[in-house]
C-alpha cells in the first residue's frame, strides 16, 4: 500500500507546451555548434572562393541534428547530410501513384506525403509519425527563434 502511495507522489505531469528549460538547452547546444562553425567558414580563405551558402546550410542543418539528438527525424537528417547531394536530388522527387478517389487511398497518400516531409521519415513507423512531426516542427520553431535572436545581435 505504501509503495502505491509513493508511486502516486512520484508521478510527474508534463505540460504540452514547450518547456523553457528544453528551449534553453536546445538554444545553447545549437549556438555552441553553429557559431564556431560559421566563424570557421568566415575565416577560412578556401571557403571565400566558393559559394558559402551550401556550407552554411550544411552547418545550420548539422546544428539542428546535434541539438535534437534522440529523435528519429534527427537521425534521418544526419544520414541525409552525410550522403552525396546527387543522391538526394533523386530521392526528393514525389511519386504520384494515381488516386482513385477512395478515402483509404487519400489517407494513405496524405500519410506518405507527411512521412516525406520528415527527414528519415521512411524509417519511422506509422504510429510514431505524428510525434516525430510534432517534435520536428517544435525544433524548427526553436531554430527560427535562435536564428532571429542571432541576427538581431549582429545588426
């Protein structure tokens, strides 16, 4: 009986809203990777000869991966970043299988399109898709907030 009462006391209720602590940890991890990487791009003369946008995009995406470790989409994005860009172009083409107007087919098509939006979505089971989409969108929002704050500090 006492064990049940102790278990009841230990239960933690988590809020559905993003946790401020999680946001600050994300921002700290994100900036601790991104700022040195951007400084390295800026200071390296070999990067100055090339178009920096692909390097910056890679570093921004990698900062996102390292700040949200443990998510299936994070692992998928990391694998995508490690692949050759030529292979990525062919995998991003949306296949149209023809829709016959059936509700089940429409639902399946919507699920396939949703899975394609998540990095590494092909590796995620259908039951996890909604949670992964929620996590991915939340991290994208935090990424935008961090980048906006960084931009305001620079201007």
